[in-house]
C-alpha cells in the first residue's frame, strides 16, 4: 500500500497537480553521485552519495539509494545529479534525510542526460528540482517514477 501511495504521488507530481513548493524558498543545493549499473525492464536500484550545501552555511553528507519504477533498460556508469533544494523555512541539521518521490526521464547513448523532480523528506515539505541535467555514460533509456532514499 505504501508503494502505491508513493507511485500515486509521483504521478500527481508529473502531472503538475502538486504544489509542495508554492510557499517554499530555495535553501541550498544537493549534489548526488549515482553509482552505475544494469537496469531492467521494470526498474532499477542504484546507490547514491550526496553532498548538501545550505545557503545558511550547512554542509552535510548523505547516502542512500535511488530506485526507478517504470521503463528502465540498459547500463550506465557513474552519474551526477544536482538539485536546488526548496523548503518552507530554514532546515535543521540532517533534515534532508527521508524518502522522496517524483517523475524522472533519461537517455544515454555514450553520453546522455536526464532529470528528476522529487518531493519528500522533512515531513514531505522539501522539493528537489533539477539545477542541471543528469550527466551519465552508458547505453540506457528510462522513464517513470523515481524513489530517492537519503540517510
């Protein structure tokens, strides 16, 4: 049931029906390094290492995983994603820890790119919006709902 709620939330986000950031302000930037690997028809899971730099001087490290549910075929090497972090107020220490859900799409043939827009963490009040497209190397095609877990 929890997975269905996450998927429904991702679909709503993809359709532009959610407004988690309507009263939010940019509080920092999150840069994630995504480990490469093989992807399968129904989805994939990759380990992530992330570095958050807040506009208030916060400097935090996170780790976790990113999963995709949907079309996901191929093999990619290391990828980097950079998100602007939006929240309704200044975040406390380690407030980005949590689960995020949203829409994603990417393609790679040698060098490729993609984007993910995610909402979650800190009681569902944080939005991660792409600053730059994902940079990756490999041969892959994917689209669907992404789930990001940060610890």
